[in-house]
C-alpha cells in the first residue's frame, strides 16, 4: 500500500511544494503507520488523521524556525525521486512506493555514512513522532496509560481588568490605557517571588509614596502571555488532553527547537510559568557555582566598595533561598516516598558506590497525596483537585501570588493574562522605562493596550526577556547571549515487570557522581524524568514501525532517566524580522563527552538493577538487550560492546537527540555593562526604572534545577527595588528642601 497523494494544505503551500508535502506524509506513514487495516490506534496511518495534519501544518508554518523548515524542504526534495537514487536505490518518488519499502529506505538512512542524511532522518522522524503521539486517537489506553485525573471545573467568574482601561492616543492611534505603580512582565518563578518580595518590603515602608501614581487598576500589575489555570480563582480547568495542554501551557505550543535543529526546548507559558509545569525539584545553588558567579562579578568591580559584590557568598543570598523554600513549604522525601525510577537510582547507587541524595520538593500535604498526580504535574498539578485541603504542588503562583491577589491591605496586586508585550516604552535622557505597549486578548479579539508604570520589571523568562528588551531598542552586546540550556539526554530502559512510570512524585533523587568533570563544576547529574507520554514517548528510539509500536505498548514496563549537563558552551536568543524570539544553540564537544560519561554511569546502574533493555533516542544508535544472564556489567561482553559503540560515536549531534527544560543567562548579571545586561540589583545598565528578575540574569548555568535559584533572584531583586524606591523618594525630598 502506498500513501495516497494529497493536496498540500493552503497554509503549508508557502513552505513546502506538493512533492515535498506528499514525501513527508509517505515518511510519516512509514515511520509510525501500517500496511494493513486495523482498529489499533497505534496502527492508523498519520496521513489519514486530520488532527495530525493540522498540528503538523501548524508546526511547519508557525512553530518551527523558518531555517529548519527550509532545511527539511531541501531534505525532502533530496531523498525522493531522481536525486534519491543514491540513497534509496530507486528513483521512484517515495509516495509512489509501498509503505514497507519506504520503511526499509528510512532504516537505511538511519545507518547512512553521510551525516546530513542521518541528521535529516533524525529531525524529520522526531517531528513526526512528536506530532503523532500528541494527536494519535486513543493513544493513552493503547499504551496502557490510565489517563489523567481531570479536576472538576471551578467558578469562572473574575474581574475584567480591561474594563478599567481608558481610551488614549498613542503614536497616532487610539489604544486602551492602564496605569499602575510597578509593572511586572510575567508570572513565573522570578516574577512571582519578586512580586511577593516587593509587596512584603513595601509594607514596611510608606509604600503609597514609593509607588504612587494615578493608578486606574492596581499598585502592582502582572502581565502574563499565557492563560490562568485552576487552582487560580479565575483559571480555566485543567485538561486530560496532552496535546491541548502542551498547546496552551508551553512556549510555542511545545514545539520549540534551535535554528540548527540540534536541541528541543520545553518551557512553561502559563500563569505561574515554569513553576506550574516543572518537576518540583528544589535544589539550592551549589557552592562552586556561587564562587564562580562571585568571581565574575568581582572581576569588574574590583575595589569599588559595592556592598553586594560578594552577594552569592553572603548571608543575605542564603536567606533569600531559605525564604522562598519556606514559602513553598519545601520538604524532603523519606525512604518510602520514591517511585520506581527514583528507587532504582538509590538502590543502584548503593551497589555501584555512587554519590546520591534525595531532592526536596515544593509540595503541600503528604507525598502520598501528591503521588496520584505523578507525571501529570507537567500539564498542571492534579493535587489541586483538593485545594481546600492545601494539597498538591506549591507553584510560584500558588505560593506567592494567590495570597497577594486575595489580600485586602497593603499594595493592591492584580494579574492580567493573555497579554503579549511588544516592547518596553523608554523615554528621556538618560533613558527611563515608563511602561509597555502590547496586545491583550479580550474574548475572540486582540486589543492594543499601553500600560504606564513607575517601574517596569521584565520577568518573562530566559527566552522572552531578551526578546522584549531587544524589541524595545535596548543596546548591550551581551543581550540575548550566554544562553545556557542544561543540554539533556534521555535514557530509557525496559523491565521484566510493570513499573507504571506515570505514578509517584517525578524527581526525588539526584546522583552527583559525575557533576564535576573538569574541576570547575561542569559535568552531569543523573535524575529520574517525567514519563508523560507526550514528552517521554517522543524519545522512544525508532528501528522500524513494528518495533516502535511494540516499545510504545511496553510503556507500563518502561523507566525514564536523564543525563543533565551543566555546560560551559553557550548559545543565544535573538529576534527575527517579525520580532519573534529564536534560539541558536548546539551542544559543545566537551559537553557531549561529559554527557557520554553520565550515560555510561546510568547505563551501568540500570544493568546492575536488572533492566532488560537500555537505549536512548537518535539515529542508528544501538539498543542493549539482556541475553538472559544477570551477572556484573563488567563481565557482560554485549554490554561492553554497547558502551564502546557510544564511545565511538562521540555523541555526535547528527545521531543523538538533545533536549532542554532549563533556560538561563541571556540577561546576565555583572559588575559592569561590559560584562552583562543588569547590575547586582537587577537594574538594566544605563536605563532607569527598568529591571530584570528571572533566570535570564544567571551569570552562567546553575548546574541544578533552577527554580529555587530563580526565585532567590526574584526575592533579592524585590528587596533591591524597594531600596531604590526609598532612595529615590529621599533624594526627591532633599531636592525639594533645597528648592
């Protein structure tokens, strides 16, 4: 059976020809489809699934970088037809060949000696599998997943903040205008902790005089691009549909890759940001990183007398981390609080002598209460179904923002979601931030809105904060650069018995055995991963459609772990001609070697614990299968050959699939503008009233899951902003007295 030729969707016609589109569908059917009619959801051809076609079309036209789409188009033209003879052994178009023959051709691409062919096959295959797993009808029951808990909807009432806006003229056009005291762009880890710190410290001052303005909405206003979700009082219900959740709660709909196609990035884009969708790991910044950051700051400051030059080694920085942990209700799991994947790390480390420790979590209630949420936490914690009992994950919006939104005394705090900031408004000489202009969602339409403010704090995350500043005309040679992503490789394993990987708290254990491979704190950590099917199963290796389906159906017996690298090499974020943020990043050679060491470490541990299969995702990579013996890994020649194969590959970019859930450093803090974007108070160099408070201010990679460090920066910068406001009012008072 061949893939039936189809008319290219109108939206796709600008980026792919009919020939390229039909070639792509033929490849999709060969990757995950079947040649025979079947009622099994895993045996439906993607080309016959409208939801798949819609999501793939959207990815090609909106989500993927234009450079990646152009490279894909070139690959599709190259491998089908006359030019494909050298790679396929036939000049027949792929969509005119039987599906089984196309599958055999793709298997050949995966083992090709030509890196561009392997790279193209890996990239196209990854996109196809990702889109298919998100849209395959009835996928969850087909792979043995019980489905996600869907909490009952809450009251959807709420204040219409735009109803308080007034009509105004802005640059020759009519807009809606809001006025506030302090404007915060974002609602994630940095924004939520900053706002809490700001309000708490304002209350100890005469705050009305510090942020006074003819406000028509609130004293503090947060603008969030994403949407509010329950348990926020005005949030829309959580969903059990993973595709819908990714589309509405993740940056770029969960389809975000670097220009080079070398790494896939996952970032939260919802009320609460990354803290709403992360894996609840609460790790403080390591000492070696704090020392590195201090050296970076002091190299510029010298002996200037700046009181905060050594902030990362001081008592106040530690107090900031401990304060946010207290607010989050952080608790450390006990021996019985680990799921199968985390227990495997603990028991395996004991056998191999690895350094391992429990990872504290920001959850309320007991670990048993939170266990039912499991992997679903990545699409919104299901523990919030019992909010009245204060169970579930304490995200930034729940721990820091919800109490402020409900308070009746002190500065009034409000949040507006569905607001996309175009740029910060800068006026005067020297420049001062006076607000923002952007677009707010109101019903089915978008409204242009100007928000005026005395202070603007950019907390839009490492990818969006530099984009906002670049669109605003901020000039700094470091803006958008020094991007760290903690490049990560997923290692999966198959077990003799069901391990139900969706159950239990996601990440409660970390192995630090390989965390310092260069004496400077660069290396890898080994952790358990979230086994949400839309995330984890995208990385199931492909050696053929039947084998892939079998591995998908073995999901209940599958475990997932990650090798997470604190890297030295960096990338950058920039804006394209349409003002959209883009990522340029390739995992460095040294980093790939460090990751390989970590991969060997976790593979040995999984072997020691009795795994039947061990594998990672990529093109033409070996899969280790136990031959029935249960001896030591060092005596297992098949396992040694498996490791040797990876040593020879060097974890090449064209073979291994890299991912990232941590983004840092694009507005890095520094002791002088020649070395970074913001000073030690979080203020943008050379611009008054403009601050940044999120993970983008990290001087380099944190080396640990960054939530606690990000929130500590928010707490720190909140304190500094209030100090600055007090000094400003005092200075104005002195000036008035002199007059």
